[in-house]
C-alpha cells in the first residue's frame, strides 16, 4: 500500500490570507462555575458539569438561544469530565469522588434518564470516553484512573481490563472508531492503544510540558490518519498516525494551546489558547486558515 499524501496539511500553517466571516454567539449563565462540558455526537444537546457536582443539559432554541432542559445533582464534588456514547443514548460523568455515573440519555428532549450504573474506582477519575463493542453489541467506557486506563462494560458495570504504560496521571482521551484510541498524560506523552492488546501500540514524541488535567490539546481525525497536537509554546503539530512522524508544525499562539478539535461531519479544525483566542481551519480541497476569532 502506498504512503498517504499529507501535503495538504502544510497549508494549515502556510496560508496567511484571512476571509471575513460572521460568527454568532449566545450565552447561558450557570449558578455555579462550570468545570467541563460536552456536545452530544448528534449535535442536539450540550451537557455542562459544574464545581458543585450539578449536571445541566442545554439545547438551542429556534431563535438561537440556549434553553436549559434538565438539571440534576450528579455528584458530591466537582465534575471532571462528561462523555456521550456514539449513538447519544448514554451519558457518563466522573468527579473527585472516585465514582463514574452512567445514565440513559434522551436526545429528543435533551434530558438525562435513569441512572443505569455507578462504578467505584480506587482513585479519582479525570477523563472518560465511550467506545462501541461491536462484537457484543454493547458500550464500553474508558476511564483515566490515576496512571491507569480502566475499561468497563456499561451493562454489567464491571471493569474487565486495566491498561498500564503511562507514568503520569491520564488527562484526556480521543476515539475515532474501531478498536484504537488515544490518551494523553502528565508524563508528556500521547499513546495510541489497541483495546485487544495490553500495551500501547504507538507513542508520540513527548510534549514540551505535561498536559494539563482537563485540557484536550490533541485530537485525531475521523479516519484515524492524522493526529494534531497543541503544545505549551503555542505550536500546532500534525503527525502521521501510522509512523508517528511529524508532518508539519507552526506556532500559532503566544500562550499554551488548551484545546484542539477536528470535526467529523465537516473538515474543521478549531484550536484555542489561554487568551480565549480561537483559530478555525477549514478543509475543502486543502486545509486553509479561515479566520482568527477572539
């Protein structure tokens, strides 16, 4: 098989022409400080966790305003992460109280259903993500528990495998279908795992500084071919997932990159920094710098 052509990625960092664009924004004020949020895969709902353990679900009304559809006391302490399963009918949260709460979710009304399972861990859970077990037709959940990654069956609420390899706290996950997923850690590495084996199958070059807990400064495209990582010096780096080799890099911020996301439905890459500056890239035939928004 011939090597994939990644030359189009260079235009992320080479293109300097900006196009005018109109962006709309809307606000919703919470009673307590927000600690994390997630958007459902079908795009219908927003889930926000706060520092008091509340989970608030929102959706956009026809006139473009946020409307609260549900609010529950989910945990007794700060919610550290939220995850939806790929079909948007399950929702999981974790917090500083060492527990994972798994519930059904109704995307038609953007409301949380009955709690299906509560999983207790031996350490704080700092990151969550779902994966579909196609063989058993069920959902499984990955959780970052200290330096380990625990794999839990959602139906039985039993943890059946633990992956070890990180030497620092696990900070974030990314999945893109199939059996592979990625994790970042305070040990400065991003590792690619195959859930069918016990060890990481690829390890990327270390970050300049450890990834912050709660940050999502790396992401993998929906085809699993390219990983884009944001570093503490404001540099974006694109890597070939197969060889882990760096494709290209450019410094786009003066401060640390806090979040990087690649959309699945359209080829958008969005990244932000500590100043709340946002870069948006759009892929049509090639990846272009679209505009900077603050």
